[in-house]
C-alpha cells in the first residue's frame, strides 16, 4: 500500500493506493460520525479494524470552532481554548461547554490593503495545522518570502512551511485566509505563524545584559575567602612561633627572654635575631646571696623578686 499527498492549486488531499496482491480493505462511515478502515484477515477470515477516528475528543471536526485550539491532554472541562489574541465569542456558551461558536479576535487587525500595516506574527509550536479548505500553497518560495506575502495580503491570517522534510530547513509556503479551524496540539507538530495586531504581540526580546551582579558578587566572595585563609595562616604561624620559643626557653633553662620596647615591637623578617645574654645558675646564686630574703626587691601574686 502506498500513501500519497497531493498539493496543487486545485486540491490538497491525502490518500493511499492499494498494490496488486495486497489485502482487501474498505472504509465505512457510521451514523455516529465514526470512520473506520477495515482490512481482511485471511487467516482469521474476518475484518479487522485497521484505523478508527476520531481517536480522541480533539479529532472531532470543529470541536473548538473558529480560532479555537484543542488540547486532548487537558482536563475534560477545558479541552478547548482560544488561540492567543482571541477570546470566546460567547462566554456563556463556553461556560456551558458549548465551544462550537469558536473565538473572536481581541484587537482588530491593522491592514488597509496598501501594504502598510503594523500587524505581526506570533509563532505557535507543536500544532496540527488548520483545516485546508481555505489554504493556498506555493512550494517555490522560502518561508521568509511567505511571511512577506502573507503580511501584504489583508486576507491572510496565518502561514506555515509547506515542506518540512529537511527538518530544520523549512521551505515552501502555506497561507490560510478567512477563519482558522480544527487546530490542536500534537506530538512532533508543526509551527504556525498567526497574524495578530501589534498590541497583541509580545514585546521584542532585548539583548540579555551581562550578569555583572553575580560575577562581582562571586569575585568578592572569592577574595574574602582568600583573605580569611591568609589571616588564619599568619595567626597559626605566629602562635607556632610563640609556643616554639617558650618551649626552647624551658628546655634550655635558665634563660632570659629578650623584651622589646613598644617602638620595636614590629621588626623586619630580614633583621638579625637579638642576642640574648646567658646567665648560669651559680652566678645568680652568688649575685643574690643565694636568694637571700634581704635582697628581695618586691613581691607579686606568683612569687618574689
């Protein structure tokens, strides 16, 4: 079986051709509006349903009326919505879940037929394109040329690429006039450019400013961390030097630590170390009369001098 799509100035149709030797098939339309395609199963000797539609609520033709948009994944009370820039034509009917009346435009288009217009186009993604009863197709032009042609025609309400076989490289032109019907969300759908008044279009995106605040804040944080680390290193080194000096004095007793005056409390690391005079214990005993009380010059909380 071969499937084919025919697009010409006279028609836009989709169909299939059964090859010789292929299984028997036929299509039936039920009084409920359901269409079925059945295929003869020779082994089971019975007709099998190959396709049935509508498959879901959004497959019902004109389910949401003109300029309506159907979403089969929405809640049962909100399958239908309006395209951007449109509102329900009859809010009371929509509240009663009668969406057949469709939607109407919020702001009138600005097009006088002289090519001078402020209208623009809004990109709608992942859609099944509208019904083709009012579409015109030109495969020979680019999508950019299609936009210009649609904008110059006051009857053109939307356009899309006619050829999407090359993926991101889209070409050709399909333009819709009058009302737009039978639009729905589908997986791997196409892009549709909907014509709207200038006031209904989103503001143009401005170039994104360089995020200076996060960068400056991050830089300051890094500097603060580095400074804190350096301060901690200096403090630990100073504490280590003090403890080391105290230990060396205790191990080499008796010794006298050199006291610096406030004016010389900070010395250059390159200055030579001060010479500490050494007095042995025998000399101290003889100078103090063997630590006689008559030589005491003062008393403190921790002993006598």
